[in-house]
């Protein structure tokens, strides 16, 4: 006959006392001394820190090269009136937080002449001159034809906000003014842009194939009148450089 099941007293598990293995922390001076000995045996001065060379600072001109068209990336302004204008803009800048001058207000420049006489070259050269002089420069550059295409109303695009940004930009290069096909809309757009910069004395670089009378016929009296007052005119002449092969 099976024996009745007897309850046995469960053995209580005695807690195991584990001896913590600890390592006494080494003193910083002792570690430093050992490292010094190792470096000395290898002929390395203990105080010589292995550091990567500090990166060379990137200048504003180098940062701007990606925004300047490749053809004008090394443009130099060598016309006396253009260089004098750049010097005046640099001198009139207000010091910023780091001490570098920034553009606030100043005169504008209109570079006119036949096709291929180097107007755009001089304009980008003026921008590069300002950047090389250390001027904190926020600038925009656009051709008149691209301006109208860029601001043409279309769904999902805030053209008014873009126009306001061009109005308030410290320095604007408006290239080939008068070369694009005009309409009442382009005339009004050009007037709003030029008038705002005229009223707030914002420096503007303008290039054009057209003299004042021709600009008046293309863009209206209001634009031509303001351009005549707000800009100093620089006239370039000579043959079309694009058609002239450099001498061997």
C-alpha cells in the first residue's frame, strides 16, 4: 500500500554572501606618471598632445564661389569707377558683432554698354572685391529675364514673399535690365523693386545694354527717373569680347 505523502520541511536556502571584488582606484598622478614614462621611452615629450591640425578658416569669398557663375568666379573689377564704388560701400558699412563691416545704406551703380563689353564681369568683380575686403555681405544676383520668370504667379508659390526678399536684400545685382520682353506686369514689378531700393538707399548693381532714354521706353518714366537719380553711371565700350578670340 502506498505510503501517504509526507510533507517535508523545505530547506531554506541560505543567502550566499558574495565577496565583492573591488579594485582600488589608481591615483590620477600615478597614471599620469606611468603614461609619462611610456612616452619618454618612445622619445615623445610628455606634454606633447596628439591633436589634429586646426582647419584653416574659410573666407567669405570662398563661401560665395559656389553662388557665383563659373564664368565669373575669378572676375576682377578693374574699372576705376567700379573699384571706387566698392571702396565707398566698404567704408560706409556698419560694424557687426564680430567687428566686420556690414552693408547698411549706400549708392548704387549702373554699368551700361554694348553687348560683350564686360558689364557682368565688372559687376561680379565688384561683389568679389567687397567679399575680399571682409564685408559681411548678404547679396542676390539675378538677370531681369530670370527675375520675371521667377516671380511669375503660379499655384503653390508665394511670389510676393520672394519679391520682398529681393527688395530688402542688402546688395542686389540686377543683370541685363531691359533685355527681357516687357509688359505692363513686368513694368509694374520692376517699378516696385527699384522704387523700394531707391527709397531705402539699398546698394544695387545694375547692368544694361540700354541708355536712359531706351530704358525709359522699355520700362517707363517712373523706373528710368529713379535709376537716373539713385545710380552712378559707368559706360563701357569696345568690341564684343565674346566674339574676339584671345591672341595666341
